[in-house]
């Protein structure tokens, strides 16, 4: 990875991060690695907004809070993935933004909401496991069962969305 600073024909000075590509597969792995790092930052932003909205004094319900937190994270994600991960050759940003909005909306508002609903209401075993594990970890054992519950269901939803998003971004949004 290196930083490239240069001038374009119109005189504008630009900078960007560039990965050195050694081969097709190494490029995909590096791209996925960068996607994961940016995804981690996006996820932290998503969780921060989600927890701010679901805890007291606001105490929003889980799905509306997730919709708002996902919207904030989506805005950040599109911009950063455009510039640092997929860097499409064309400047057709409106078409790509619409594709991004479609795919990420299906993931964030559809897929994640379904996962949150199922784990909050029907399939509680993964949450019980997360609570048992959290009780043994000193950093999180004082959080309380409700906080672990909220974050376990949101975490599972984010993992499902991560896999969905990378595949659709790679082959549809930024292709």
C-alpha cells in the first residue's frame, strides 16, 4: 500500500491510497481485507448509534433504532468503499449510488431486520450462548443481560449483512 499524490490534467491535486497488485487473487484478498477494515469502522459507527438510541434515556425499540443506525453507517460506507476499496474506473456515481442504495437497503432494512426479529423473538438459543460467554469475559460481564442481548442480535445481523454486501458490491454495485 502506498500514498499517491499527483496532479490531474485540470490542475487539481489529488491523493489516494493504492494497493500494489501482484496477481488477481492477491488483489481480491487485499480488496476483501480493506473491505473488512472499513466494515469494522462502519460497524462501530452502526453499533454506537444503535446503542445510543436503544439505551436510556431514549430507549427506542430495536428495529427502528437499527434502521436509523444503518442509514448513518450506509452513508459513510458508500463514500469510503468508493474511494478506498472498489475504486471504479468510471465516474458514474449516480448509477452506482442507486445500486448501492438498493443492495444496502435490502441488507440493512430487510435482511438485518429479519435477523434481529428472529433472534429477539423466535430463536433465542444464540442469544443465551452469547450471554453465557459474555458472563465469563471480564470486560463485558458487567454490561447486563439486556445489553448483551441487544448487541448479540445486532452482531448476528451485521455478520449476515457483511457477507451479503461484499458479494453484491463486488459483482454489481462497483463492477
